[in-house]
């Protein structure tokens, strides 16, 4: 016998009240580091900090902005060229090896940019004779121009080759679904595949592609290891050097707040422009496409897939394996201990962050679904974007602000002070969750969007409370999204460098900080083994999720 | 599923949050990252039975940590590879007096802290290397010569954010004042063959490949390259020769690896013993052999590898003033655009 006869509003009940408080609390907590940084936009600087700020504005900021913009725009452009054709051909045509290539096209996500930067050192050294010839034949000025141009080109290609999967995934999810149907309609009306692509599918895909390109831009902005290795000073590198070089935390916070404001402006513009974009790791419920007509299209299919794969997957892995031919790459016994410990730490950090991110995402996004409160929706929307849009160094600065305040309130001697606040582990995990929560949140959000609200209404009419609905209906249906979200968060945390460098506890090396440390000391080949472990860890996760997605598709 | 391994790792992480252990041990906060140190630690433990526990991080992180732990220090010894950091730690009141006659006897006063708060145990010079087969004309003899327009597009040096360059500029500020130092930094920046990138080892390799004719590097890198099993490294080392820059008012810039006892530490006596061990003749000889750093104790014969570099007349006075001009050096680097 149903408990309710009339249909209650979906956000009924005070039993949700506690969960809403939790959602509010979590949301605010996740935004806390960003709020701390934005607050310094308005706070006045002490004299020492003001002087340092003048220094930065006067000498460093213009160059930093220029380099950052060139790298971001260049990388987005090349990532677009690598990702979009591959996505289109994979979605629109059926050809032998499509499934395998499709999985391989995503794997470069497992390789952090800084590792490829280190791997490319020997390749770049081969360019030196060419540069020397330019110097002797055309003079120093020409040489310096060429040197800079090649460096930019190399780094942009490098970023694009491991970050294009974001664009590829976005393109894949955008070119399927209604894009395919309208595309087929266009073909039936006589348009060629190329015109269909340009006039129908590409405009439809615009929102999703912008989302993918935005992720590429944020990754480039956040990068520290690769940029530093190539000798560039982007905004992130400048932030680092202000913090540790000038020793001016206040000035760093000011710089960070300006960086944040700019990013948020871009995000707001993008949101206003696009609406909602989807980014998925797999598609469901679509008929298989046809084989390409003609050998030319067949060649295009393979070329568009193999080019990104060779740049982003084959080149780094062969370079890495070549390093192993070098004797110094094989670790001695005590270095093994170091590497195993770092692997364990990366795993632990990744798993902890993933679990917390997913749970928080479920709470915040789930509650928002059942709540009509505008403020809560806004908060949840903000928290799904803010973390990823903020560079890791900015979040680390914000967390340090929160940590020092907390350490003042709970000094050593109190229970909270001794075990929670004074150590660094808590803050590192907090920072990582603050940054990558939005990845998990977006996956959960997309998963929930796909579930029609009628399901919830039906369940509620039959007597279930919102909590039961969530637990028994939404959650099981969310499983693929949760798996996808877990993998993306895990891979991102494994690759994360600046946050770990800045906030790690003592004796806590992750694989990424270990690799960075070895390169910083000059023993570059010694990072071959940790790099291999890192890449394998991430790839296994990615492969599992992709196989899962393909299995569903072929059912 | 929570495995035993995870619990073990989790609990070891929680434990490092700060329980102090009891058995005979000495806990180091060290900036040094060399594998050779492990041998020194094992030898010390074999000799004295005192276990050596190390925590490695950058100097600024370590000082920040020490500052936050003044009421209950977690470390006994603070070891760094830059004299400026030791000066900084002394000024912040983080180090206790060494009070060791042995150290006072072994190490010259110029290589010990003025307030008896620290001692050096190795030394390294910052020298000029040049491509021996390509450079025919006049060689630069001092740091100032590097600013000559003749070397435009030919000079390789690592980033200004690296402490070795900061201390070099700090020593130049100490001798020539802010204006002279700014001129020097600007002159060097103009001559760079590429924007600073990579470590000193990358600079030597770039010289060997022909990207530039001159590089400024630390002496021990030459030893690392020569003893490396990598063929490219050995070729790079063979392609360059060393100049020890000197001028009328100064010798070759040197920096030190040194340590000091943390104020209020639990194992101060063990820390003292460890430092005394580091400046003992046998360990000084070992460091020269393993890491190609210079000994600080007089009378230790140089390794043949080191003798091949040439004779060093180190600028020992600057060691004590590097810390005073550190911030100024960073400002000058930013001003001239040496990234």
C-alpha cells in the first residue's frame, strides 16, 4: 500500500535537511582555498610585499603573460588538429581496428607532460647542429630567433600530443548522437561527408569541443615541470618563483588572485556562450556506423588515428624504453625501495582522493538534483568548475592560508593540533580534492542528466523517499559514470606535480615528485623506472574504463 | 577492499606526522640528494651504532618546517648545500651552538659559522668550462669577463632560481655592490645562448654539442660526468676544459654543504658526533672520491680527477655574506630578466 497518495514535491522533507547541510558544508569547504585567494584581491599589501608586487608587475608579468598565452593558444590549436579529425573518423566510420585505435587514442592521457619533456631532451639535442649552422651563417640574432621558435614549437607539439585526448573525447561524444542523425540526414539530401562535417556536425559539436579545449588550456596553464625544463616562465612558474624565490607569500597570493580572476572571466564567457557540454568516456544506444566508401577515406581514417597515436603514445614509450638501454636507468637496490615507496604513495594518494571526490560529488550533485534551491544549485555549479579552473599552485597557496589559520586556532598540544592540523597529509589531500573534485562532479552530473526525472517521480509516487530513490535507482545507474570519474581523478592525481611539490609531507614522495627530483639533480636517466610505473598505473585505469565502455556499446 | 599493505602505508604516513622515537638515532633535515651520502650514513651507524634518519626537502621548506617546530623540534641536524640557507637559519634562531673542539680544530674558521652555529663539510666551486676544441682566442679569466660582447650568444648557465646562481650573485653584490652586480647580471643575460633551462649537467652537454662555447657550472658535476657510465656524459666531460675564475678583488666563488644542530633537539649529542664524523679525515677523503666535492679540512690530498681541473683559490670571505644579499640577488635577477 503506497504511503503517499498525493504526489509530494521532489525536494520534500526534512530528512533531506541534514544532507543539504552536508552538501553546503562540502561545497563551501571545496571552494575555501579559492575564496582565500580571491580575498587577497582586495587586501592591501605590506610594504615589502608591495615592493615585490611592483617588481613582478614591472619586470615579470608581461613576459609571463605572453609566454602563457602563446603556449595555451598554440597547444589548443594543435590539439584541435590532432583530436577532432580522429574523433570524427572514429565516430562516423567503421573500419578494422577501430576499437583498438579508439582505446589507443586515449592512452596519451596517462603520460604527464613533464615526463615527455624530459624524454624529448635527446631528440632536441639533435637539433643543435642545425642551430649552430644558423649561428655561423646568419649571425647570433637569427640564431636566437630560431632557437626560441623551435623551443615554442617543440613544447606546443609536446603538450598537444599528450593533451589532445581531451579534445578527442569531447569530439567523440559530440559527433555521436544527434550529430550522427543529422549528419545522415544531410548525406541523404546529397551533401558530401566533408560538407556535412563543416556545416552540420562541427557547429553542433562546438560546445563540447570548447569544453575539451578548455581542459587542454587549463592543463597547459597548470604545468610546471615541462615548462620549466624548456626554459619558459609562464604564470605558474612565476608564481612558484615569487613564493620561494622572493619569499613573499602575500605577493604570490595577489598574483594568484589575478590569475584566478582572468580564468573565471574566461569560464564565465564560455558558459554564457555554450550552455551544457558533455564529456564522456563511452557512448550508449547508437547504431554502428558504415564502412568508409573508397580507399581515400579509408586512408584518412587510419592517418587521422595513427598520427596522434605516434606522437602521443609511440614516441614517448619508445623514448622511455630507449632510456632503459642506458645503464644508469636500472635502479640499484636502495633506489628500488625509493621507487616502490613512491608508487605506494601515489596509489594511496590517488585512491584516497578518488574516494573522497566521488563521495563529495555524489552528495553535492545528488542533493542538488532533489533540491530546488537556487543558491545550492549555484554553489554546486560553481564547485564543479572552480577547482579545475584553478591552477594547482593557486590552490596550494590558498590551502596554505587555510592551514596557517587552522594551525593558529588548533596549536600543537591539542588533539586536533597534533594529529590533524600540524601535519601536511591532510592539507595535501584537501588541496587535491579541491582541485579534482570538479572532474568527478562533472561525470556524476552527466550520469544523472541522462536519467530522466520521470524515474524519480515514478518511484516517489510509489512511496520511496528521495534518499531511497537515490540509493536504489540513481546510484546503480550511475555506476559507469562513477567508474569513469574515478579513473579520470585517479589518473589526474597520479600526474599532478606542482601541488605535490608544494604541499607534500616530509618523506612523502609520489612518483611525480620523485621524477622531478631526479631531473632537478641532473640524474635524468634515473627517472626511467618511476616514469614507467607512473604511465603503467594510469594506462591500466584508462584501459579498464575504455574496455568497459566498448563492451556496453557492443551489447 | 582495504588491504594490509594500505593500512601499513597509511599508518606509516600517520606516524611520520610526528612521534619522536627513542633508540640511539640522529634525525636529519637535509637538502642533499646524493646517493653517496647513504654510504656515509651506513658507515657512521656501523662505527657508532647511532641510526641515521633522513628527511629530504628543499632548503626553504626545511626552514619553514623548523620554524613551525621550534617548541618541539622533530629534527636534530639541519643540512643544506648553500651557505645562505645556514645564515638564514642562524638569523632565525633555529640553530644551537656546536661547542665542538674537534670541529674547531679540523675546519678553518672561514668555513664555520661566525656564531659557532654551523660548519661546512664539503665545498664546491662555481667555475667556467669551455669547449676545448672550438675556443681558440682569449679565454675569460674572471666572472666579469663573461659579460664581454665577444661572447654574445655563446654562454650557457642555468636558471636564476637555482641557489648556486643566487649565491654567486650575492657574493658579487658583496664585493661590487648593487650597481656592479646588476651590470654583471645584465651582461651575462645578454650573452646567453638560450634562456636558462636544465641543470648544470645539461649546460655541459650543450657546450659539448656546440650550442655555446662557455658554461658556468659547479665543479662536482665534472666529476659526476666523468664517473658516469653513460657514454654521452663521458664525451661531454672530455669535450670541455676548466677555468677557475679569479680577479684582483676575489678568488673563485665557492659554496659549501654544511650543517648545524637544531636548537632544542632531542639528540644534540648524537648530532654533534655526526658532524664531527663528517669532518673527519676519512669522510673528507670519501666525499672527494664519491661526489668530487672539495674537502674543507686542510691537508687532504685531492683526487687525480680533481687535480686535473686545475688549482683553485677559493673566495672564502663571501661565504659569510651570501645570506645577507640573497633577497637582493633575486631582485636583480628579476630586474635584468634572467629567469
